[in-house]
């Protein structure tokens, strides 16, 4: 960023990713403000949220550049390192940068920019567990904190999809659904299920895992109430019950949910055609892009969110797909095209090996493509058809919404 970029951002004031702090130095070159516990809370809150930066040497009310004396920059750096290492647990990774900005008289003054990336851990600071909301830190309630721990999974040592579902028995797996996975010449069926993480040990009792319930039971929502897709088609442009054309809840095993949702879109989208020198169809959506979007929503959603379900809304001019959960790991909407980090490794692996496609026109052999090209296909295919690029939005760090715009077919195409 240039000096003008920094000054413009400071003028606009604090937001969810920017905190401004005046730095007060005592006569013995020690930092007298802000209080280290308060700053630790701010830094941890950013790490527990979507990251951000703190600029030391700026008055947060007047937005004036106050600066920091050159002689104490090293002391301030040591003070910051101690805060990050001793007052935040687990210790926080952050990056500092010294830049010079002009004060109100035009004199260049040094300030310290502290960059805090979104963390894979959940950090506790001196006054509790905080998360950055808008321009302030907020202490997390127990349910929000529990969900954040589950999302970040503390270094991913235990994945939610591999955990045993307490009220299940492996005998409740449907024999026909298990045929996807079990091989006659590969040993005991229970051991095969364990190797594929479809079952898990629960204090000596073999139970279905979350993945086992999702893939091997006829109705996963019996154990995981939100594990289904809600699909609604509207005749208009708004979420208005008076415009509702059709509504379905797809509650079967995940592969069936994918195909049912895909067929729902195919049934309700408009496909006008012209019949000059043979029939030429003009579909509203690229079926390949729709299929990729539904597969991604099912594979990457957060099944630990008890009240969340995938929602598919089909309007006259667009398709909206809502998937519960923040983006996994340190991914952002901007980096989705560059990174392939599935939240549910077991589901992604099994879909890519055990579920052949029934439709050869979708561009691959199995239900899941592990090359990470799904987002590119969604963007390129949809934009080519409609002229509008699909939009991904991270809603409150709780839900991912994908909007795919329908192709607009004018009368001249059909004449």
C-alpha cells in the first residue's frame, strides 16, 4: 500500500479489520498505553475473526498521525512480541511493519502496522475469548465459542466427520449403500468401514461416524437434523411465499441429495429454444456449473452447525445456494480459486473414488474432482452463459452464499 492508501484508510476510520491506537511512552521509554491486556484482547479478537491490522501511533478519535519516536521503536517491538507470546494462548503469529506517514504539519512520523492473519487456532486473551465484530471486539458466548473451536478443530487433529455418532450402531448402515465401499476380497466389513472412517470406536463400542451416517443411512437427518437440502423455486425475484412454485426437502444419503437437488434445478429452470436449422436450446444455467456448486456445498459445508442446512433458492433471474459454515482453514472468498482445502476430507476422498457419475456430460468420471477446479468451472461456465460472473459472499462468518445469474434470452434469439 502507498502512503496515500494508508492515509485514506485511516481517514475512513475503524472497521472490522482496522483498529487505530495512540501509543503513550513514559519518560523511561516504557509503553504506558494502551494497556497490554487490552491490546492482547484486540489482537486475539482479530485472529479469532477474519484477521485485520492495528496501527500504533494514530489517534482513533481525530484520526491524526501522532507517530512514535524513532528511539523507542525497538522497545515497542519487544513489548509487542511479549504480548503475543505471553498474554495470548496459544501464542499469536503476527507481522509488524514500520512505515512513515505525514502528520498534520506534513512531517513524516513513524507508525507501526500490526498485521494479524485469521488464525487456525482459537485464542484466549487476558479477559476471555473475543471475536472482532464490526469495529469492536465482543466476548463470545459459550455456543459461539464451541462452534468456533469445532470449525477450527485445533490444528485439525480430530475432524468432525470422523467422530462417532453416539446413538448409532454399525448395523444401522444400509446394506445397499454400503455396497459403494465394501470389497469381497479386502477383509472384514467392519475393518473396511473403520479404514474408510465410516465407523469409529466409542469407548469400546463400534458406531457409525458422522461420515458413515451421511453416506450409509437412508435418512441422515434422523441423527444430524440439519443434514439435508431445502430447495424452493419461485416465479418472481423475491423470497415471497406467494410466488412459490415448488418446495422440496432432500433428506437421503448425500449422493442422493446431490442428484435430487440437481434434478430440481434442471426441472424448474427455463430452456427456451429456436428451431431454425434444427433445435437450439438456450438454458438459463450451465448444468455443469450447477452440479459443481451443489457438490461443493454438500462436501464443504459445516455439519457441526446443528441448526444449519443447505438452502437452494431458484428465482426468475438467479440461483442462490447457501452452505452453512465459514470458509475452512484460512481461506477467504478471494483465495477460493487458488486454494483447495476441503473441510470434510473423508467425504471429498470417498466421493472422488467410490461414486461414478451417472451423467457423462458433466466433465469427469466421479462425483468429486480432487484437482480443485470446481470454483473455476462455476465462474467460467456461468459467466459464459449469462454474461455475469457468479458472486460468493461470506455472510457473517457463518454461511457461504453463491449467486449464479440466469441467462437472459431475448426474443431475437428465438425468432
